[in-house]
């Protein structure tokens, strides 16, 4: 339905969407989560291995959705405990998946709006997976600062998203996705990896690196190297 309003969206700069699908249509939102969970069950274990969280004890999964990544990370790292922070209506389904995984004792569900409500305690690692493209730059920068304040010692923030190059015109699959986001979310857009790295630097993160091109960046709190 929203694709029919693409020309209007481009011309006016205003999205036809006024609220998130999880707020306007919980049933559809649950269906979307279930699909993403099925996809994530294939990619999550590989992501967990690549990130190497050996030694980490507490993970904050910001906007963790169905808990797919939290489940994968806890399975890969037996000493890790995770907190999935997301909207109450989202966590209804998350609870089911966490129970099915047998991880109720290691994964905590924290209901709330991560842009408004407080996080509890300090974490060794924070993960933001596919969160940035649903929000505008100012909101993302504020969220990165907030997460920085809830990381302990040498804690790190991992951001996984679909990033554009500095020209904003490639990779091609990301530019196509950016159009989809523009017409199907209230404030969403795709950002460059450099923009996300700048938000990290402004928040006080150091050792900011691109772990995987156009996909994953990381920043560390309290380290001495910056680039």
C-alpha cells in the first residue's frame, strides 16, 4: 500500500507511516517478528562466533526483538547472560522463543522504549542489530550516548545494520532497502558507516572499527586507541 505513495514521499519528504507496525497492528508485528526469527536462527549462530565474546558476562540486546541474537549468543558463550530490551508487545513473543530455547534463566526480558526508559545496570557488551535504520540520526546519536553510559570498564558496543558508503549511493542492495524503509517507516533511513562511527566517537567510544564492510562496526569504552 505504501509503495503507491513513493512519489509523494520523495516529493514531500514525509513518510506515509505515522506509527510503528508493532504499535498499530500487534498481530502483523508478531508475524514480522516470527519471520525475522526464522531468518535469524540461520545467521545468528555465525554472528555469535564471529563477534568473539569470550570473557563477557552481561549482554544488553537493545531492540532485541524476538531474542534471536540473544539466544544465539548465550548458546555460543555458556557464561553469558543477556537482557533483551524492547517494547512490551514485542516481548510477548520473545518470551515464547526464549522458553523454547530453554534459556529463561539466562535471558532477561526488559520491557520499555529504549529511547526513553532507563537501562538497568552495567554491561560488558551492548548489541544494536537493525535498529538504526528505523530512526533518525539525532535519535540514534542519543541512543549511542545512552548505551555508552551503561557499559562497564572496557565494555563494547556492536552495531549491526545495513550501511551505505560515504557517497550514499551503494551498495545497491542497501540503496534499494533505503527506499523500502523510507516509505514503510515513520522516520527510518539508511546511514553510512561513517555516520555511525561519528556517533560513537561523539559519545566517547574509542577503538572504533568497521568489523565487516557495510554491516558491522564496533566501539570500545575506555580503550586508548581511536581511528
